[in-house]
C-alpha cells in the first residue's frame, strides 16, 4: 500500500476531514489533499507529526508494514 492511501485511510478511520488534518500540519486543506492523492511528497516532519497524532509507527504510516504499531 502506498503511503498516500494510508494517509486517507487513517484520516477516515479517525472521522477527520482534510481540513482538520491540514490544520494539525499548519497548512491549507488543498495542500494536504495533494499528499493524499499522491501528487506531492509529504515531508518527513509532517510524517512524524501525523504518526504522533494517530499514535502509530512511521513504518505503518509509510506503508512498510501492514499491522499498525502504537507509539506508546
């Protein structure tokens, strides 16, 4: 699975919209939508922020493993 699909799945599983997640990252939802659509690479610092927010490991968020691991 590609990371951008994982971003969308996590957002939807947490009942968030793109605007809410974009606010967490300090950007407009249109910019965040580019990440979810795979049209723009997400910077590492945003990956880290989202991993902390969703309380999941970076390897799951990046699509390297299929079973989420909690950070705590």
